[in-house]
């Protein structure tokens, strides 16, 4: 993987606060009959949002978009949304949740599956931002977010020594 220009490490505590803030923002947008989590990154925020909003039906859509070297490539739908959840109404009353919208390619694909659903992410980058209805934090397009499930505790040099 090529070293990103900027990095944004997110701790478990910070991610939980941000996902809960997303739930606060979504609270008046429902009611939602189900959540569709985009896996894998959307699993954790979907669980938090579902708890906070009292949503019991949680479905997944599994899409592979990054290769082994973390390069975004061709999108592959590994598991589709069940018709019982997506419905015949374009996903009306469904909340789609993901951790991040980056280029918007994955979001666009899922939007095509359920054009009437409400799409929410915790973090958004400028290219993908038009695809989502709700988000909490915008980061620049050249920033790589290190999510807590991708990291381990380790020494971190001061910013002025890290070559950033």
C-alpha cells in the first residue's frame, strides 16, 4: 500500500462517540423498519445505531471494493440484500449504514439497489459525500482513516518527527 498523504487514526472510544452522534442525527429522520449494513466497515456503526434507535432488523450487503494492497478496484457484490428487507418500494423506511463514504462507488451501487433508503455514514470524503444523506465528520479526500479494528496499540512518533 502506498503511504497516504494524511492519516486520521480513530480510537474505539472516538468511533463509538461518532457512531452515537450519527444515531442522534438520525433520530428524527425515521422511523426506520430495518438497517442494511455495508460490510464489513458498516457492521460496528450499524450495531450502535440499531441499539440507539431501537431497530431490531439488521441486514447486510457484502461488497468487496479493496484488494489485498488496499487499492480500490472493481466492486463485487458478495451477498445481496434480501427482498424481504429491500422490499418492492425501493427501500423506503430502510437505513443504510457504513463507516465511510470515500469515492462514492460502493454507495452508488447500494443506492441503485434501494434508491428510497436513507444512507448514513460516520465519515465522509468530498467525492462520496453527495451519495449520503447523513454523516458526522468530513475528512479530506487524501486522508486515510485508520479504524480501530485495523490497528493495534503501538508507539507513535510526534507529528514533527513522523515526516508528515
